[in-house]
């Protein structure tokens, strides 16, 4: 009986020792989980970087050349319209108020800014689709503003 009890106690101690040494402590489990989270975060960041690089396409040489020449043509047309508005402003017999003159000056400045944006993109080549969409929208708004300035809404 003594031998059986000692064997039972020894076996129990060996099993308990094996269990305690093979199990991880809560701190070790936390560290392992943290390492897995960090690895997953790195993988996610890499995937996002790849996706962003893919989405930020740069214009091909032909696209850029066509877009630039078309935009510069619109800018020149706007300059001509602005010149005509200034000529009308200076004609005798027409009364233009200072608000009208300020609007013409603001539109002229906005037209210069559009040219500066074209020149800046030529140097930076940032996100093509985004630039193209924003630029076309702003150019259309400028064109509408120039047309609306010449419309006589007074009845």
C-alpha cells in the first residue's frame, strides 16, 4: 500500500509538473496574442499601401498631353472672355459698378490659379483620376461663372 501510494503521489506530481511547465502563463499568452495582432496589423498596412499605390494611377504621357492641351485651350478661351468683359467695362455709355469689376478680377485670378494647378501637376504627378475630376469640375464652374456674369438678370 505504501508503494502504491508513493507511486500514485509521484505520478501525480510528474503529471502536475508536466502540466504546469507546458502551460503558458497569462502574461505569456498575452504576449503571444499581441505578437499575432502586430503581425496582422503589419500585413494590413502593407495591403493598404499596395491598394493605395494601385488606386493612385499616374497619367500616361498621351493622356496628360491631351488633357493639358485641352485645359490650356479652355484657359485661353476664359482669358479671351475676361478680356472682352474688361473691354465692355471700359466702353462709354455703359455703367459698371465696382462689384462687377471685382467679379471680373476674381474670375481672372481664378483662371490664373487653374493654370498654376496645371503647371504644379506637371511637376508632382499626384493622383491622376482625382486631379482630373477636380480640375474639370473647377474649370466647368469657372466657365459657368463667366457666362453668368454676362447674363442680364435685371428685368
